[in-house]
C-alpha cells in the first residue's frame, strides 16, 4: 500500500545505544590459537620392569686374573735408619774405591826413600851369584793368603820372610833395587816388603835394609803400625834355605824426611855389627806429591 492510500500510520524507531570511551577499553581480546591439550602423565617404569620388558641378553664370559699381592715392608724408624745407614755405607765404599783407583793411577809409593848409596847397585848384584829371585809382582792391594806367604820362595841366602810377633806381622820379602831417580824401590804389593839388594844379606856384617808400604790411599799397608814398636822387642828373618835370624830392636824413631841421612842408615852402629833396619813413611802427604813428610826407622841388632 502506498503512502497516499494509507489513512493512518505510525513511525516507530528502535532506541539507539550510545558508545563512550569505556566501551572500547573493556573490549575482550581473545586469542585465535587453540587451547592446549594436556596429555595424562606417563607412569614411571622401574628398572626391574625395564629389565623384564627387555629382550634376554646372552651372557659373555670374561676371564679374570687374580691380582698380584706384594707384601709391603712396614715403615718404621728402625727400617728407615737401616736404609739410611746402608746408603751411607754404599757411598763410603764407592768413595774408598775411587781413592784407591786414584792412588794406584798415581803409582803412589809411600816408602820410596833417597838411596844415596856409596856404590852403584850393580856392584852389589855381582856379589850375589847367579841365583834368580822371583819377579816382583805388579802394583796391587790384594792381601796374600797364609798359604801364599808360607809357600813363598827366594834364593838360599836371600831373606824370604819377615815376622814381627808384637805386630802380628808376617810378610813376604822381595828383592828391590834403585830407581832411575836414585830412590830405593819399594815392593809393588802393599802387603809385601822389599830387601834392598845394595844392603847386606842376613848373617853378614853391616846393615840389612828392608822397606815397606805405610799404605795405599785409604788402605793400610804392611808397615802402617811400624812406629808402635818399642826397644827390646824381637824381629825374625828367614832366608830362602829356611835359616832363621833373630834381631832385637835397639831404637825406634820418626824423623822429618829432610833429616834422614841414608848414608848413616846403611852404616852399622859399631864395626862388624850385624844389624837390620826397617823403614816406612809417616806423617802427612806432601802437597803435589805422592810422598809423606816423615820417616819411621827401626834399627835392630842380630842376636
């Protein structure tokens, strides 16, 4: 129906809502992302259950070895001091061997003395006949055994063994001559003694001269304690034919090497007297040399 045809009509309008500022701040913004889904928590599985569920495993046989047991020495003060003492002894022995080696390398004859003989040694050798004495062995610090000393041999009239009961000494005797420097040669083994071929034979008028080593390095020689002898004590000499000669000590003296008169040493205290003279070094070593600054001289008269 057209408006012109209507007789009456009524206009109705809906109320319009008014918006203010607070309406915009209260607008709820919703996320477009989907709501998270929560799965139920898995139940804890024990180690026993895991082993039950696992497939069976074939056991592998592995060879085992027993450990070696080392018994440890219990540490103690006594063991510590024993080890310390052993180390000191080893070091001391090594030092001693070094000193001996240096002494032997230096050919240290502590008993060499100035001969000053009135006649050459060749003159005396010509009077001893054609007997050949044993060769003087090389430089050595090896102590001979009692059997080696007893079985030692020399020509019939030459001195063979020297014995001093008060010193517990029994030594082999070898014949020695003069060195190129004019010294009386010394035996090359520190436990032997040397009879100077330029001196008298046992039983002859004059002086039978015998020298020996005081020592070699740190090792004591055959005459180390010669200065301990006293007047009135006895000395014995045995020759190659086992003839025994006994002597009684008349004097023991230790003098500076500069005061030694070798010409006087070879002269007996009285005419036609049969004497024995023993000599060795004493005192301290002269710096820069292998000599010592004193001499011990023992004079004895044949009984």
